[in-house]
C-alpha cells in the first residue's frame, strides 16, 4: 500500500501522471468501504448532494420560469397589438361598407332617373319624327298638286295667248274650245280658291253662250287672262309659302332632334359612368364585407387566444410560486438536519470512524498540488475565479487536515464546476435566444420596411391623383366660368340686338303705315283725274303729273321700308335662332362640366381622406419600425458586442471544467487511498 501510494500520489510541484479515469475507478472502488465504515459522513455527503441538486433544480426552474414570463409578455404584447390593429381594420372596413352602400343607393337612384329621362327623350324624339314625317308627306302631296296646278295654268295661259294672237282681238271656236277645256280642268284643282273657281265657271258659261265663229274681243276675254294670271301668281305664292313652311318645319325639327339626341347622348354617358360607379361601389362593398368577416374572425380568435394565454400564465405563475416556497422549505429542512448531525455527532464519529486522522502530511501534499494546479489553470485561462478558488483551497489547507477540510475543498471545486456548467448552459441558452431574437427582429424589420415602401408608393400615387384631380377641377371651374361669362355677354348682346330690332321694327312699321296713309290720301284725291289728258279750259286743275311722281316715290319708299322690315325680321329670327342654339349648347356643356366637377370633387375628397388614412398608417408603421430598430440595437449589444466569440468562450470553459475535474480526481484519489490505509490499520 505504501508503494502504491508513493507511485500514485503526485510529487511536489508535478501533476499526477495517473489518468482521471483510473483515479475515479480506484476512488469508486474504495468509497464503498469508506461509506460502509463512516455512514455519518456518507449521510452528510448525501445531504449536501441533495441540497445542491435541489438548488440546481431551483435555479434551472427559475431560468425556465423567467423565459416563460418573457414568452407570456411577448405573446400578450403581440396579441394586444394584433387586437388593436384588427379593431382599427374593422372600423375602417365598416366605414368603407357604409360609404359604399351610400354610393350604391345614390347610383341606383341616379340610374333610375337617367333611364326615365332617356326613355322620355327617346319617346319625344320618336313622336317628333312621326309628326315631321307626316308634315313632310303633306308637303310633298301639296307641292305636287301646286306644281300640277301651275302647269295647268301655264298651259291655259299659253293656249289663250296663242288663240288670241299677238293683238288679243279675236277668238275662233277652236281656241274657245281649248280655253274652255283648260279652264274646266282647273275647276277640279283643290289648290284653286273657291272665288276663282266661280269666276272661271261664269266665264265658261259666257263663252259657251256666244254664237258664230268669230267675234270681237270683249271684257270677258281680258278677264280670262287676268284671272289666269292672278291664279298663277297665287299658286306660285302658295308653293313658295309651302316651301318656306316646309323649310321652317324641317329646321325646327332638326333643332328639336339635335337637342333630344344631345340630351340622350349626355344622359347615356352619365348612365354609363353611373353604372360603372355602381359596379365599382358594389365590388368595393363585397370585398370590404369579405375582409370584415375575416377580420372579425381573426379578432375573435386573437381575443380568445389572449384570454387563454392570460389564464395559462396566471396558473403557471401560481404553480411556480408554490414550487419556490416548497423548495425553500425543503432546503431549510436539509440544512437543519445537516447542522444537527454535525453539531451532535462530531465526537462520536471521530471516535468510531477516525479515518481522517491519519496521513496528515499526505493530505497536505494533495491539497498543495491541487492549489498549484488550479493557480496554473487560472493564469492560463485568465479566469479570476480559478485564482480565487486556489486561494480559498490554500487557506483551507492552512487550517489543518482531515475529512472536513477535504470535503470543504471538494465542495468548493464541485461548486466551481457546477457554476461553469451552469454558465455554459446559460450561455448556450443565451445564444439560442440571441439567434431566435435576432432572426425574428430582422424579419419584423424587413416586414415593416416593406410595408413602409408599399405605403409610400400608395401615398405617391394618391398625391399624383390628387394633383391631377385638383388640376382637372381648376380647369373645369375655369371652363364653367368661361361659359358663364360667354353666356352673360351673349345675353347682353342679344338683349341689345332685340331692343334695336324692336325699335327698328317700330320705325319701319310706322314708316310703312305713314306712307300707305299718304298714298291713300293722294290716290283718293287724284284718283278721279285723268293723268293722260289736259283740261280743256285754263282753270285750276289737280297737279296730276306731280302727284303721280310723288306717289311713285312713296311707293318706292314703302317698298324699301317693307324690304328692310322683312330683312330686319329675318335677321332677328336668325339671331334669336343662333342665340337659342348656342344657349342650349352652353346649357348642355355646363351640365356636363358641372356633373364632371361634382364627381371629381367627390373623388378628390375621397382621395384626400385616403391619403390622410395612409399617412396615419405610415406614421404608425414608422413608429413600429422605430421600436423594432431600437430593440434590434439593444439585442445586438447583448448578442453581438462580445470581446470573444461563443466558440472561444466555450473552449476556454471546457478547459477550465476539465482542469477542475482533474483536481477533484486528485482529491478523490487521496481520500480513497487514505480510507483504504485506515481500514487496513483498524483491521
């Protein structure tokens, strides 16, 4: 045993060459005998081991609980954020649905009104077309009849003139027969006045009553020519009046037709735009309702999850509190038991199991070797705690030798090993935590940056749309102002023209009336005098020649006034027609632009509201990104700003643990050999 002890124990200043595994096998083979020889020491070891185990379990449970609390807080914060977002989203979707429903109702009402207006305008156009077609057909028939009457009159006049000859003196029976036949045909024409028919019929009877082949021309022959000429002029006038009436009717119809077509076109365009808005509003409402259903489900699910999370976290907190309390009580019981055993059984154990009272010098050598070994390991790794441990062991060895000193030193080493193991486990957990938090934070950062880019793009599009709508609205307002100014000038000019026309018409009508009255007076006075003969006596006579010239001049003036009056009335009619047409065009243009202005103004307000909402979302998103960046900066300081890498610290810690285990093996081997020696001595 002495040789084995000499060969096994380390020499002074040297590390034992025996491998830790061999030492441990020897120690384990001997500790059974030691435990059987000193059960009180074994109990103390078991109490220390159990207390250390309970403490380690408590520390592990505390770290687990801290992570669990952090998990509860993170999940609760995320769920509350999701609930806030979903509630805001629900409010926005409900507002969108309400706005879309209002737009749908307004569009449907407007579609009904426009459809009725279009149907009414189309019915008016169809009715006006039917009336116009009937008027045109009547004109065709009337014009044909008048043309036939004029042709008959022309042929009758030609026959009479040919029969009478150049001097219109005699008519033979053949000519009378031709004239009678032509005039008989005129009696059947509906375009000939009743009075003219009566004259023709009387002349025919008078002509048929004459006897002989020849007779001198008389007043009846002249009357025939005069009546036929008068009838021809009247027929010509009737045809001219009919053509004028046809032209005016066609013009009025075209104006009404164009007005109705413009109205139908404008209403159809408005109807198409309104139907498009209706479809768009229905689509917006449908999408919003679907999104609202999903948002409501998500909100309810998040709310339920949050409640469950709160309950689970509260239960776990209660369980942890009970566990901590129970563990504290257990450690107190173990400490009390150990203290009682140490205080009451120290002397008895020393007498009965005096294993630790031998080989003091050998124990001192072992402690010195362990102290030297730990000091060297501390200098090598740069760990202050190892140097401190070596100092504590050195101080303990100065107090003497024995089982208590060895147990105390072993406890210090085991505690140091456990601390290093706990540090390794904690740092491994911290690395996993850092990897997880860094990855999640970077993902959130990328997500928020993407959302910000998307919102910025939508805001830019909205700003462009706002600028375009603002420009369109300004242009429409300018055009409406221009239309209003133009209409005002037109009204002013038309009023001035109408006043001028009224005054001119009155002047011309007064002039014509005055001239006609003057002519009447002159004709009444001079009408009985013969303007072709001079009086036979040299007494005063009416100035027929001068009067004839005056009346002629008055008739020229009357003709001029009548012509100017007709031209003035025609100009007034043309001006009024142009004014009405342009006024109607202005009204249509104004209605179109006002409608466009109304919808563009509404669209501008919606765009501004959407921009305000997007700006709020962007600010909220920026705040969230700032919070993520702040947390990212903090987590980087915790996880990245380290002087050494995780692998370097892990290798150094493993080296320290290995050295501590070797020191512990030395102490175990010393204790084992001493125990064996003591047992043999007692034997």
